[in-house]
């Protein structure tokens, strides 16, 4: 029981620091909101690899946000009705941050380890319709985490 509460505390602490970092980064980049690179990655994962894929993806997304200042968010999700359908919201400070991300050891490891697991991949480039709202969203999330 003690270990479980320690893990829960660490997750809460991580989320607070993660959200504070995101909020700081968004405010720092507020003058550059037109430079943001936003995309949604749509993936289908082979069901026999789903558990392994999710673990590798979680490691990669955490490392990207923690280690790369230009990676504002990598937020993986799966469809409730079909967990093999993965969507990843990616927000980068700019195109250069994205290009740099592709060369990092953690991304290259993710890519090579999951190649056989991914049945399909579609990258959808997005435009923010309300860049100002991003600051408000991260601020609100940060308040809830406290």
C-alpha cells in the first residue's frame, strides 16, 4: 500500500512539474504562436504488440517533453472502443524543434522499436484557430493539478 501511494505522489508531482513547464513554455513563446507546429498522428497498432507499443510510446513521450525545450506537448491517446487506434497530439515550438526531435536518441529508439508494430500511420498537420486559448488551457490544467 505504501508503494502505491508513493507512485501516486510521484505521478502527481510529475504532472505538476510537467504542467508548470508547459505553462512557462507557452507564455515564453506567446509572441511566437504563429510558429507553432501542431499535428495529430493517427496510428493503427497490431493488437499483438499493443501493450509493448504503449510502454515504448509512453517512455518516448515523457522523454521528449522532459528533455526537449521545443517539444511543448506529445499527448498520446487511444480510442475507447478500439485501443489499437492511437492518436497523438504533438505541439512543437516551431518546425526546427520538430526537425531536432526527429534526431534525438529517444525518438530514434521509439521509431526503430515500433516499426513492426505499426500497421498504419497518418500525420495530419493542423493550424491553431485560437492560439491564445492554449495559454488558458495550460493555466487551467496547472491550477487543477495543485
